[in-house]
């Protein structure tokens, strides 16, 4: 097998996500989604100009750190890599995307801050929902389905956390939900007692948290310890079993979150993807394994259809084409946002993240 691989042309694809540190569970999930796609693509066989090619993943741990992300972007450029899956975090994507774009590298990211596709980078595509979609749909569900009248909003001051909290807040206000407290923390915090004391005094019906599971889980634990019993709401950053694990709550979490894509268990493609993922890794996929899986398959399809690794040709194929993935249809607007991205509301049943409704 090694000799065969050497005889074939290698197409190296860069990968950026936090695979160590507090957000490692999501980074590893992203990585494994790409690796599963690559395994399937290589098993099927792709030829360019009549010659077989194999895809390989160049895995890079950005630690969810913007400075680390920029260094990795430069390193990928130095390696002459043409395609990158990631980054995961908006705060990493913003500075890293400039380096990657200047190096003519194609970037497929799930980072959700709306500003990312407003920077005008022709080589960048979003393969998930934006904060506009995630935040507004959570607010819509809170107002219409949960009948929330007042809410407290917390963000972790990251580009992602602030973006999704802002979109939630604006839509909540449009729907007549009153924001009775606005607080902020950091993506390194462990103690939320002071802000939660303020929130308890506000008597908010619910708490929205713009941030990630490593803070979302402990935040939920401390909410309940302080007697704040209303629902915890969030975007895709807390839509992970890690939130349940870190909360150390055995009963009903009363937590809701939004994630881009339609319900995997409602489609044949989604069910088959989840089965393959479990068979390969002996665990369930988390938030974005399916989006990274879809992104890698879409990239390979664009390379195969153009019979080229020329980035301009591949960008044009993705921008003008349509790809039917596990998470939905990938077709792009002028900014390289998905023309339509289903957003699904999830809740927790024990440690499991369970879909409730697609909006």
C-alpha cells in the first residue's frame, strides 16, 4: 500500500482546529470528519489527467488561538499547500484567512461570524451557518416555542461569542423579548458567580450564552447551584455532549442550542454518515464532523470535475456549482455564504444532543 501511495500523486489538504486544550473535543471531531471523507474518497479513487491521486491531511493544532492560527497559515503557505479545511473558530479565521488568501489557498471554514465573508476573500467559503442564522433562529425558537419574555445575555468576548450573542439579542428584541441583563466573560473563565448573581437579580426567564462548551458546561452547573432554573440557550458552540459532561448535571439540563444543517437522523444520508462515523471512531459525531466531512467531499468533487488542482478553477467550480451533502445543499451567494442553510434547534437528553426542530 505504501508503494502504491508513492506511485500516485499526493494532494495535501491542510487542516486547522484546536485538537488540544479546552476545545479539543470539537477539533478532534472536525479532524475525524475530514479523515473519514478522505478515506472514502481514496477508496473510491480519483484521477486527474488520467493519473490516480490520493488525498492526505496535514493536521495542525491552532489551539483556538489567533496568533497560533496565523503562524500555521504561514506554515501551510510555506509548504505550498493549496487547500485548507478550517479553521473552526471565528477569532482564528479572521487573521489566518488574510494570510491564506494572500497565498492563494482555498479555505473551507465553519467559522460563523458574519464579518468573515464580508472581508472579500475570493478563496474562502463558509461550510456552515453564520451567526446571523444561528443567533436569530435561537431567538425565534425562544420567543415562539419556549414563550420566553425576558432574557439575560452573556458572551465570552471572542469573535464568535460576541457575534452570535449580538444576532440573538437583535432578533429577540424584534420579537418583543426584553433583554434584562448583558454580561461578559472570557473563553478561559471558570468562575461565573459574580455575573450569575447579577442575572439572578434580574429575574430573567432564560440565559443566552455566546461561547463554547468548556465555559458553557461549568456556567450551567453554577447557574443551577445559584437557583437559576430557567433554560440556558446558545449557538453551536455549546451544542455538544461536552456541555452536558462539564455541567455534571444528571437530570434535565433544560438547555437549548442551534446548529447549522438539517437533522442528521431525519435523512438517509445523515443516518448513514453517523453510522460510518461511529463504526470508524467508536463514538458519536459532535457539532461539525458532518460539515467538515461534506466540505472535504465537495472539495474533492470540485478538483475531480475541473481535472485540476489550480485554485482559481477549483474556486470557480465551488462558487458556481451545487453539492448535495449530508448536512444539506452547498450552493453559494456572491459573498461565499451558503444560499440557504437549515438551522436545527437541539436539546439534551442526558449526555446526548437531540434535535428538536429545523427552522
